[in-house]
C-alpha cells in the first residue's frame, strides 16, 4: 500500500487510567454504566481485595490518535482513533475495531472490559481490548477507508501484534478492512503476520466459519437453555430484535433446527407471524438492501411490540440498553438470550429474575465470534487450516462446556446465570493478575 499519510499518535493513557467501565460522562452511556455496575456487584460478591478491584476497574492502556486523511475532493480531514487494552493478564488483548460516528473513548473502554470477562468465561488465552475510529464510513469510499485504516495501523503498530493486541471486525468493519489492516501492518513492520488480526478473508488466513460464528454460538446455548427449562425446541417460538449478521445467522440456524422464528426486526421495524416466518426469504431480501418493515410475510410490528411478545425466547441482538425496567415489566418470554452488548440494564435484571425469566448473558450468548477468532489465531500461529466441520464441531464443544460451567456455578451459588458468568469471568482474570503480581 502506498500514498497513505502518516499519523502522529497522541497517547491519552496516564499514570492512573480512568475507570475501565465508567468515566467522566459514564451516566450518558447505558453500556458503560451497566459494565460498571455489574463489575462492582461482582467484586462485592467475590470479596475481591481492594488492590485487585482497583486494578480490574481500570484499563491497562488507553491510546487516542489523530488520523489525517486526504479525501478524494482534496480536503484534509482528521479523525479520532482509539485503542484500549483493559487486561492482558491471561494473554494478548482481543477485541474488535469499529468505524462509527458514535465511537468514543468511554464506549471503547467499556467494551474492552467486557471482552476481558467474555474471553475469561470462554477460558480463551486472551485479555480484553477494543478499538474504534469516530467516522461515518458511509461518507468514505473504499480508497479513503483504506487510507484511514493504514493511518490507524501506522499510529498504533508498536502496540499491536499476535502476542500483544489482536483486533477483529466490529461495527462497520469487515474482512476487507482486516485485509487492509494486515497489509498496513506488514508495510509498517516489515513482516507479514496474518495473526495480527482475525476475521480476515480466507485467502489471507481467515478461518472457515468465522462469518457464522456469533449466530451459531448463540443458537447452541439457546438450545441448551431450552433443554434446561424443559422447553421442546421443536416448534418453540423465538423473536429476534436485530437482523444484522448475528441475528440473521441465528434466525436461519434456528429455523433449520425446527424452531419457529415468529418475529424479527431491524431499525425500520419488523415482521411477525405466529406460525413462523420464512426467514430465508427475509434474509435474502434484506441482503439486497430492503428494510424488514417493507417486506412481505406476516404482519408489521414495532421493535417495542416485539419485545413484549408472548414467546419462548426473546433475543435482543441489536442495541445496548433496550431492556429497561419499564420494558422488562412487559417481557413475556421465558428465556432472554443476550446477543447484543449489554442489552439489559442492571435495574431490569431483578425484574426479570423475579418473573422467572432465564437471562443468558452476553458474556456467553455472543461469545461464538471471539471463540472462532481464537481458532483463526491458532491456525495462523501453527500454519494449519481447519475444515468447516472441525471449526463448528469445536465451537459447539466450547459453547456447551461454557454453558455447563456457567449454569453449574449459578446452581452451586444460588445466583442467576448473569451473575455466574460475571463471577467466572472476573474471578479468572483476578486470579491471573494475582499470580502475576498484579
């Protein structure tokens, strides 16, 4: 790659980094507030020593960089980029890279902490990290996005690497962005290291099954949850809020298993059919750019109406904070599967628990993606290439094992699945930090 402007890093890390799940404007972010509250509750439950509690409440590293991009119209624009490593006690940082106007240090900080707990729940040899660039990708063409990606890599390359920090696709980034990332890293460091990111194209060392991993992993734990509740999956009714990659793959997988997907929605609204939607047709039309509210099949419904349907399982797979206390009062599903990051506010958790709603936390429900990212990293490091069958077989094994660990912990300690997952995740990171001397 050539002709990309260089960038000068402006490291925002300090001797005492801000709280990893809050910050000066934490109340403005439901995700950051939820991450902070859940961590504090978990630290109290585990009776963590004050030093470890303080260490885990903060980021290990926080970096902010200025990224100049010469646009096609001749104008120079400067974008803000971030990379946060919350913990590297159990291995290199792991977490996505998002390009979105909403990106902020507060958001990236909270997501990095969640990745620490998620990787620990799945017992993966990674810490937690996250990155982002404050940009509307729709306003950039591909050459400009490539230049922006290169500027980000140039600015942060000394802090990245297969043994230090490994990004992956996230909101408005994809395998093409990861390909540009690999190329920029090679140009900057002089070495081609495919394992510097995951979620790459197969031609550059990507893993088979990575594009389906989050949705497939969610399907595996949902089926396990149904069995634990005595719900016959054959004909069970599920509604999914969010029809992006994870929601769409999950819907297709559940329909293939004989589970009735009775409602799906995107930002425009959704479709509802009590007898089950033709998910394959909706996915095909959606992929061609249509909005669900404009498609045929069943009746239209709003996102708010979807959350209140009388069904066996509700899947918030789009936005954070959608299950507020008020919304939770109207939930009539027996199971809530969290696939989005932090879709349930902490104040809504006791309401759902009192109503005997089984909540599968996002730390487990959305962990299929990072698990197959680990598979990709392993394949890159060993020079091996796994078949799709092997990837999906091992994913099923890891998801089922994690489900068993979380549900057993919940039963043993008489706590919810969410509390159990947080306990496992925080406990494992705390143990690693203690052994390493904090």
